[in-house]
């Protein structure tokens, strides 16, 4: 199933530090759409990536989040063919990891 309203380029990974999890735990809900302001933007690096975006959002103490009314699909999948996974030829931007 591919997203119709949200493409891979539209999605971005967001992180919250362990110390700030409680602050956001009650506010952020799956299925809601948010306007996010005042955050850090960092390169999306590492062995496992959840999006193809080159950057990720990092929440901080000044981050402001507001619920907005927008019709965006909740689930979006971008599956790879098994031969690519087994041959370890999938792009690094996919959530698979590196062969050890």
C-alpha cells in the first residue's frame, strides 16, 4: 500500500530526548496531525532510518506543538522486494540495517 496524500519525501523522522519524553507523552497521539515550531534540524544519519528524508526533527525545550486539522493517511508503507533485502542491495535510506 502506498500513500496517496503523503509521499516518502514529505515524511520526516522526529526525535525526543529521554528527559523530555514525559512532557510530550500525553500530548502526542498517533493519528493526529501537528504543526511543529522551534526545533533542531539535524542530518538523518545512522544505520537505521525510518524515512528517506535527508534531515530529522529534534524536539527541544522550546519546541511548540499544536494540533491542526489535516487529512493525512495514518499508515504509509514502502516495501522492498525480498531479493533486494536478501542480496543486501537496498539503499541505506531504508529501515533494514547493515550486514555484519
